[in-house]
């Protein structure tokens, strides 16, 4: 029992060392945004390499499981543990595929953090804007307090539209006309760049 407590303490310490505090959110997002832009501009990297480096930076900021759960709503709790695990993985893949597709189209747009707010005690929203061809597009990183795991992103708003609520509506439409396996199949059709490679 003693060794289990020691291991648990070490794991908790390791988690706390890397957990993001609320005060760290803004500087962390600023730093990682700068780094992501550097990766996108690096002509020595192909899209596969850019994808891997970008998600190595961004993955610690996102709670993909929480996002998957919200996107499916009450239906999520009716799934078996195995089905939940499969859906979590497929949802993360779908989200990343959509996200990276847009990022790889980067053409020297400017990104600025413009504000921050706390709509609830355990919520923190960081507002940014993307300047493209003289037009501004607002987007919001929505963080929640994941306790010992720190503050993590649970949703993104792009020009006033919630990504998670959009998925929730789409998934609801599919499940109203088909079963869970059909939804899972549709999600698994999303493929990241490094999985599109075919052998010669």
C-alpha cells in the first residue's frame, strides 16, 4: 500500500507540474500561437511533419474526451465503455482532421489576442482575431477548470459559432436516422495528412 501511495503522489506531482493555471492561459496561448505560425512557415517541413509538430504543441491544451462527451450529449452516457472509447478516438481524429486542414492553408494571416473573460467561476474565455485580406474574424478559446489536470479547452467559437454545438447538431441528425455504428463509421472517414500516404 505504501508504494502505491508513493506512486500516486509522484503522478499527482507530475500532473501538477504540467497543468495549466488560469494565469498561464494567455501567455501560453500567445507562445504556442507564435510557435505554430513558425511551423506553418517552415518550408523545410512537409504537411505530415507540420501536423505532428503542431499537435505535439496543442494536444496538452485540449480535453478531447470532454469535447467528445459534450458533442454527443445525453446519448454519450448510454454507450458502453468500449463504445465511448471508440467514439472518443474517432471524434478526436475528426476534430484534428478538420482543424489541421484549415491550419495548413495558412497564408501569412495575422492573429492577435484581443480580450479575456470569465463567464462563470470555472470558465475562462480567451478571445482572439484573425486578420485576413483586411477582414477580422473573431474566435474564442473556451477553457474550463479540470481540477488537478489544470485548465483545458472544451470548445472553440469561430465567428460566433460553437464547434462543439455544431458537431452536436450534426451527430443528433445522424442518430435520428441511423445507429451509433453509422455515426462512428462517418467519423472514422476523417483522416489526418500522415494517414493519407499510400505505398508506391
